[in-house]
C-alpha cells in the first residue's frame, strides 16, 4: 500500500511535467492543426539553457539559491519563448497555406536542428544539472511515504502555471482571440483578430511552459543532454492526444494519466517497458476514441 | 473478345515474362560486373562497391517509402522499424538455416519471410492509424520504430543491445542491385496503373476520392503494407550484406534519412527518390570532416527545401516523363454493358439528420427514377447539400432509410455508394488539383477496373487492355464536356467554369446511373448558364443517367428540370412540376418572406379576376 502511494506520488510529479509540455502541443494544434514536432526539443532547450545560465555563464550551480533558481528559469523561459517565436515566424508562417505535410517536415527539420545543433554546441554527453538548491534526495515523510521536495516543486509549479494558463485562455482578451482562431481562423480574422499575432503568442506561451518543464525535469533527474527532449516530447504528445488534442484541460488530464501509467508500469512490470506503454496507450486511444477523452469528434465539412 | 480477358493462361504468362524482360536482361549484366569488377582483387574496388551496395539498399528504402509519403500523401517516419523487422527475422532464419546454400534458395525464402513479417507489422500499425486523417500516422510510426528497437534491445533471442552476428554473407552486389531494380520496376508499374492513380487521388483530396468510388482507407493501408514489405526486404539485404545487425542502426535517425531522401527527390517521383538515395548515401562519405555537422546540415537543407521548393527537386515528375510524351498508343474502346434499372434508382424514406440540437434535414422523402431530371431548391442553409451528403454516405441518417439501386446504404462508405452507381460533384469544387484533367477522369474509372495490384505489377495483358479502355473513355468524356484541349493541364490551372465541367466529367466516369450535381452553375455568367442547361440535358440523353440538381438559379432550374423539390430549414415544403412550384405560396414565402408572399398572392388573385 505504502509502495503504491509512493509510486503514485512519483507518477503525479512526472505527469505534471508531461502535462506542461503537452499544453504546448495542444495549444499549437488548436490554432494551427499542426503537430509541432520541435516542441519536445524546445523543452530540451529549456533545460540546456538552464544549464548554461547556472553553470557556464554564472557559478550559480555551485551555490544554488532560490533567487538564483528563479533567475535561471526566467532566462531560460526568455530564450525558449524567443526560439518558439522564431520557429513559427520563419518556419511555419511561410508555409501556412501549403499542404500540411510540408509544415510537418519543416517541424521535423527544426526538431533535428535543435537536437543535433545542441549536440554540436553542447556535446553529446550528459552534464550534471543543479540549479535548484534542493536535491532529489531531500525528502520528508508523510504517512510512511517519502516525498522529495523536487516532486513537490514540480507539482506545485505545474499546477500554478496551469491555473495561470486557464485564466489566460478563458478570461483574457488574447485567450478569447486564441479560442476564436482555433474555431475558425478566417472568421476570426474578419472579426478583427490579428491571426499572426495570436499564433505567435501561442507559440511563445507553449515554449515558455516547455522551458519551465525542462528546468523541472532536469532538476528531478539532475542531468541535461541534447536528446533528452525526444522521449518526453513524444509522451507529452501522446498525453495531448489522449486528453483530446486541441483541448487544454485534456492535455492536463492526459499528462497525469500518462505519468501515472508510466510510473506504475516501470515499478510493477519492468522499467524497460516504460517507454512502450505510452505508445500502447496511443494506439489504444486511436482505435477506441480517436478524438481523445475530452475531445469532440469532428466531421469534415464537404 | 478473348483479348479483354487476356487470352489463354499461356499467353498471359508469356506477356508477363516479356514485360519483365529488361529485368531478366539486367541480371546477367549485374553478375558479370560482380565477377569481373567487384570481385577482382587487382582493381581494389572493395570500398567503392561497399558504397555502391549501400546505395542499392538506400534505393530500396527510399523508393518504397515514396509509395506512402510521396504517392499516397501520408507521412510515415518509422521506416527503420520495418527494416529492423525484416532484417532480424531473416537474419535469425539465415543463422539457423543450412550453412550451404548454393542456389540461394533458402536466402530468398528468408528474405521473403522477413519482408512478410514487416508487411504484417505494417498492417498492424497502419490499420488503426490510417483510418484517421492528418498527422497521427507520423507519431504512430515514430513510436513503432522506437518500440521495435526497445524490444530488440531487450530480447536476448535477437542478440540484445550487442546485435546479431555472424549472419551468413549471402547478399552481394548482384543480389542487392537486382532487388533494387526490381523495386523500382514494381513501384513504377504501381504508379502507372489505375491503382497508382488511386494512391494519388488519396493524396490530393480524400473526400473527392471517396466520392469517385475509391476506398481511401483501404488504399492507404495497401500502400503502407507494400512499403513495409520492401522496407523489410531492405533490412534483410542489409543484414545479409554486412554480416551483422545491431539495434543502433535502426534508430529514428535512420528513418529520418530515408524521409530526407524522399523529400529531397520529390514527393511521388520514383526517379527522384532513386537519385536522392544515391546522393545522400555518398554525401556523408565525402563529408567525413563534417561528420558532427551532418545531421545539422540535413535538417537545415530540409527546412530550406520545404520553404523554397516544397515539392522536392523533381516534384512529382519522372525522368522518363520527358521522353514518354510522344509515344502514346490509341486503341478502340471496349464497351461495357449497362445495367438498366427499372425501379427507383434512389429511394429515400423519412431521412432525418441532426447535428447536436439542429435538425438539418427532417423526414426527407425522395424517389428518383431512371432518366429523371429532378431539382432540389431552397434558400441558403435549407439542407440541400446535406441531402447530397446523406445520399452519398458522407453522413449517416439519424433516422429513416436511404436506398440506392435498391440497396440500403446503412453502413456503406462513400466509395461503396459510388460503386452502386451514384456519383456527385461538389459545391466547392474538389478536383485533384495536382493531377491533369485526364488523370482526374481516369481516377474515377478506377472502380470499374478489375486488375489486381499484383496484375499491375506483373503488367499482364489485362492491365494494358484496361488502361487503353480507361484512356479512351476518359478522352471521350473530356470531349463531351468540351475539355479535350485541356487534357494534359493540371486541374488547378483550369478556369473556374472548366473546373466545374471537369468535375461533371469525373463524376460521369464512375459510370453512374444517378448524377448528383451540387450547384453546377455557381459563379458562371448568363451565357454559360444557358450552355450548361443544354449540357445537362444532353448528358441525360447521351449517358441515360438520372440527374439530381441543386441550383439557385431559378431560370436554369425551371428550364431544365422535370420535377422540383423545395427544402426550407430541412423540411420539404413543396414538390411538383416547375409551373406548380413557381406559383406555390409556401415557396415564395420561404424565398421572399411572408409579407412579399401575401402581396404576391394578392397580385395573382387580382390578375386572375381580371382575366
């Protein structure tokens, strides 16, 4: 029982990170119907920039402080937000009218550019990450379950950001515009919504969340490497599909389910199969309910 | 008439053998090159031939992936997974098989077993994900490739992370290149056959393809399975050539290299894929100094290509297209017997469809008899196009029954209904934009053909006969529609009115007994409208089809139709002869509002009392 609770705690913390990444996928899909393959690598970039900010540009990682950690995160958010903006502006926008396949290939191109560009600059080997003044071994016990402070931070920060995001999407002008664009871009444009601006904003927002997720992930696993975005990125995408792609609450729910499923499989079956469960879930959801748990089915208008 | 069925079995086999002659001629040449040049130690070309063989394997991979990504317009990025399945299955067999295999019979069997396993894997992956539109396939194939790698790495039977070795060296230059040439021939024949056009139509517009009788999901799955099969062949060849297999060589990067070859060469171009496979295999050899930057260069090149030349270097064209244009055979058409239905072609009873709370069409009844000309009119949003969507199976009715040619359409896909003999055009033109006018029509002939994919590959006589018949038929239809001069132009380049007529030609090519025309006159001027009226009548007379017409132009409707149904808010408010409809107060009210209708009625009454 204690065991199970222990795994659930880890699963929730992992799921919160997946949910943060999944939000970026789902928002971009909502406004553009595009799977932004590069998103997982923006997440990696977030972690990597965190490493540069804390270990290369400053000596913050040697004596981490809370203030320093927040500053590092803000720097990483700024860089990722800019990257997201540039990718959309120069990669996807020129292709907006052309077949979706082209944007998808471009997305993969950017994904590889970030991964292998990262490998070229950063080096292929993992490096230790320690921007936060706590380590995963700092824990406290509740009812026999040990909870690490990092897990607590992951969940706390993610939930906080999701609340903020919810406010933005459902209670702000730009959020209303985002929803309008996701319903019908040409009509939104006729109603005076600046589509380009909204799409840029969506990319920046998603990338900023991915940066935070990157810092949290790197803090929990204490390392950074150029290919670290691949698997979490894919799993976050599966989370988005599971919850119903294009649906913000769905991404949160999907991330949580996926994190729990992965943690339970790796504890009770074998950790080697933890990557397989995500794709098993994906195939299952595509077979049973392709629109996802919270998504609505859509029929193409003829 | 024996010719239609290809004559005797002996003749058929003879033709199949003859059509593969170039291939059989190539084999001795390959063996000669192998014996005299590759294996000649004096020349010292071992390293060069290693590269040449890598090119051969890359060609098999790129040409087969092109079937899915290029021709069919789907996006698979897990080709390395299928390669791994084929490679490992055949390697296990080869390692446990006889040590001595002088005629390489066991080798061929092992390759086929590996390829078969890859094809099965392709079916299992493709079936659930290809049902869905869009980009899910990309993710699923990516995931599949990774799962396969994880499974292999964790299975001692397959050598785990270390890999399998030694695999008997059974594949050499001659074998690899014979298979590569064979793959190219198969791909070319598929592409040139009626099945190839079915693949293309899926890429261009799935909804229109379904309406023309093409089982889009079925064709996507077929393309995917064939592609996986050849992916497996490439894996098997690679294992038997290198003598070892390791999971590290089947990562996402490998899949991506193949995608890059297809994209660079031109989506849909076989020669393009072949050339790109050669270039991208050799390039890294000459860029060894830049090995670290190789993937960076790849990705930048890919992005630049998409932005500057999105169709790839060769686009959908082939090298052989340029010299092929002047030799084009013309043969007499083979007529097909028409089935004449005597009962109602379309019989709709109480069809109702709701979208959420909105009842778009309510209790709709319609009976269309042979050679009838029925018009469906009504204000915007009355549910006219929805009726067409119900008839053609795009939507299923919430209530009521729809019978086409006496058959209940419940559970039938749009392409099944097209097969029954009910063809349509679209309000917002849905041509296969990147195909020529002729090809647009030819696609629609697809479901009338009987040759199998295998027959197309063998290039038996049946296929040739049908091909000729299709071309004749399509040219005739283009002529009827006055589009003969536009035969080889891309559909997207035709003027608007001609696009509409091409849509009608395409619908007629499916051999319908009922033709559903959705606003054929939209956006045409008065003179064109008069021509169109003539055309619609002549289509009816010439092809003996019944026509159901949605149209806003009252003059056209009144002039051409024999019976009119009026829809308003999904309800049939009137039906009858044109004259009756014109004076029906309900109809006038629906179109012009209550107030005007009353005035109008008063006018009519006044006119009546005067006379």
